[in-house]
């Protein structure tokens, strides 16, 4: 008996199958995130809910980044290439803040893994980075090394997002050092849950529209930044408008247009001030930590390390990290074959 032919996939106007949208989200799991533990989970879960409302084929890879007790970067794969409809919400069991912030190593390593997984296949690629602290634990990638990687991927059509929690102007400074535009960056008040949820919801809304083809960019709009309490982007700091495009979910529009003010930014003390060490997750506070040297990842007050070496060369006095290669199946073929 002849087999019944499969129903062809939905095609675009040009007759080609609509490409998948591969979203890779790097979520900060460093110890300082403990102060906004529940807010971070609720905000991320809101983003996932926004993506689940899309009819587009979206695959999510969620990676939590920090360091382990041996100062090794830890990239924890929560889900890899999973159909968005099957992504489970974060809980306190699946997200537990602890170590330091190897921001550059996490992003550089992840970009390379996504690149390897693509292997020349067509897809829409979005990489999202969220952090509440400044770089303080990378050994292998420098700012310029990551910037070169990002530029190469942007030239190939990759979209990047940077969500800075409580970093104020440092969000734009760090994003700029990594080659990310002001339009792809949002700085939100991490202690204002409405601002945090607005930032994540805007990110989800823009990615959804990008996946569906109604937006050609995932950049934030001025209204989205205002809803997140972002007062850092004045629009003309780099000689042009702050953002183009961008959507606000319907429920946020109703709230903003219904007379409820956008969340106000709460004045914050620098989240990485090294003067007062704080214990993290039951660990004792550690004193005598060298500023600029991530000598112990469980110390919450480690200062940024400006002395990162060139790409592939660790800072002086720090041995290169060792371990198995970091591999991602961003299409989800290993667990979800069609």
C-alpha cells in the first residue's frame, strides 16, 4: 500500500517554507540576582507566555550563566531547541542564583555554539542577554573579542537584545562595548516588578512579531523603554534616534493609556560596590578579594575586571578554564524530531 504523502508545511508568499526562529536566552544566575529572584522568574515566564501566543515556529534555548565554587564558568542548559509551546515556567527549583558574572565568556561561548549548531541552515536567530551586574569573571573572551563575534553575526542577520537590570547607564555602556546598539538595549529598574515585567514583555512582543514577519527588527520602541522605567536612553547620545519599530503588548497599552503612570525608577546604590562583602546562598562572606580579580565567585561584591586579555588569552594570573566543549542543538532535533 502506498504511503499517504505528508501535508506540506506552510509556505511564505515566495513559496519557501517559513524559517524557524531560534531564540537563545542567557539568563544571569549570579548571586546578586537573589534580591530579585521571584521577579526575574515571573518576568521571564511572562516573556515565554508572549512567545507562546505566536503561530510562528519558535524554538527556545534557555541558558543560565554564573560560576561554580571552583570559579569555573557554569552554563546551565534549562532547555535547548524546545518548541515554545512545550517550555515549562521557571521555578525556584529550576532557577537558583549563586555565583559570579562571566558575561563575556558566557556570550562568546554561546554565540560559537549557536553558530556551530546552525551549520549553514536557514533560520531567524535571536540572542538575548539579561544581567544585573557588570562583567567580573571572564577568562577567555575580551570586550573586543565579543564585539567582533557580535558584528560578524549581525552582518548575517542575527538579532541581539540586552536587558540590564538595575545597571542604569552601565547597561548601555556594557552593551556598547559588546557592539550592541542602543535600540537593542533596555535598562530597567530591577526593584520595580512592573518595570521588569514590562522589559521582558516588550522583548517577547518584539521577538514574536519578528518571528511572524511583521517586524524586520526586534529593537525597542521609546514607549517600551518608558514602560520599563528606562530613563538612560535620551535618543541622541550616539547621533541618532534611540529606536525604531517595537510593539507593546495589548495589556500594557491598556494600562498605560488608562491613566496608570509608567513605572518610576527607584534610586539605586551600585549593585557591585566592593566595599561590603555579602554572603550568598548560605556561603560566608569573603574579604580580601582583589578588586578586578574574581578570586572567589561566591563573593557578591566583586568589582568589574577591566584587564581582560585579548580573545583566547586569559588575564594574567588566571589559568584558562578547561572542560568539555559547549554544544547546543538549537533546532531541537535531538529531542523533538519531526
